[in-house]
C-alpha cells in the first residue's frame, strides 16, 4: 500500500506573477507556467508544500479536496455525534418522565 496525502495546493492567480520559482522546486513536475501564470496538475501533486515555501508572492495555498475518503470520515463523525445526542435526549426524556409521574 502506498502512502497518500489528502491535501493539495491551489494558486491564487490574482497574486501570481509567473516567476516560475514554484515550478523549479516541484519534485513531480506538477507545475507549468501558462500565459504568464502558474498552473498545477492536481493529479501529479503530492502535497509536499515545497512550492508554498518557494513562492515569493505567497500565492500558493493548501486545501483539502472532497475525496470519497474525506466524505466517509465526515459522515462517520456526524453519525457518532448524532448517536451521542440521541443517547442524551433519551436519558433526559427518562428523567423528565420520572418528574411528571410524581405530579411535579
Ligand atoms: S505541493 Fe509539492 S507536488 Fe504539489 S505542486 Fe507544490 S511542489 Fe509540486
Ligand atoms: S512562485 Fe508564486 S508567483 Fe511565482 S509562478 Fe509560482 S505561484 Fe506564481
């Protein structure tokens, strides 16, 4: 099994000046300069972050792409929160039923 990263990078094109510093440090050849602006091939990017450090304009940023794995993790987390909430609601219901039976 190969190691994978779930973060990628994107370029704020309004800040890019096409200097090519990011392209020079990218180990996978994911960056090309097109029409004076850097462009990233997401499929080649391994999320190493070297381009972020190299960019003099701070125009490269990280993001988490919506992957099947990320979505599954989010759904699992939401289910756990919902289960926990339902348990607390059931406990509160039992407590309040007890209070009502006493005629309070
Ligand atoms: S994060 Fe790494 S692999 Fe991805 S574009 Fe930047 S230098 Fe290349
Ligand atoms: S290093 Fe920054 S400014 Fe230079 S080409 Fe890459 S993204 Fe654009």
